[in-house]
C-alpha cells in the first residue's frame, strides 16, 4: 500500500483529492471512507461524484444504506454502514455492486478493510481541538496513489 497524507483546509483541497482518487481508481474498485461523525465523508463523495462527471445531487445514504449515481464512466455506488449491525455487511450484496459499478465508496466501512486488502482507504480526521486543517490520509494499493 502507498500512503498519501494531506492537509484539507478548503473544499477546493477536498476536490483536488477527489480528482486524484477518481483518476487512480478503476472499474469495480472499492473505496472505504473512515473518520468520525462530521469529518467530511459525504462531502468527499460529493466531490468524487463530480470528479467522475456526475451531475447528481449526492446525499448521505445513512437511512437508505445505498445510493447510486450515474457518471459517464459508470455507476458510483455510495454506501453507508453506520446504521448496519456489525457482521451484516454481506447482506448488502457488495460483491454484486463491485462487479457492475465504476466505484463503490463505503462510509463507516472499517469492517471491510480486513476482507478487502485491495481496497483504497481514505481516513478523514478533524484537526485536534477543532483548530487548523483536517487531515486526509489515503492508502491505495501499491502503485495506484
């Protein structure tokens, strides 16, 4: 895995990172998003959808669990595991989404990392004490970041 850590001060910083992630991922890739509540996971997916060319209004799938957004490159699947009981990830049919989607982005997807070592992982962390920029740490399969 290669690792890139960036300070995220503005929405433009997050947009540039989304552009890089979109360019480095391919058909059927998995992106696991981690970080505390309010860290910017859904905002990142909004920027990622735009980077993939989607015009869709991206929102959190917290209650529906899965949203799908069309892009010129294929479907962006946005999943939120926050309300899903531990061990129930398989019930979502993740493998089916990976087979047909351009990219599957999973918020609160920590449980998936052990089963999917090929996954991209983006951890968003607020600044300590709320002062200063957020930190984004992107771990990509070797040679992809």
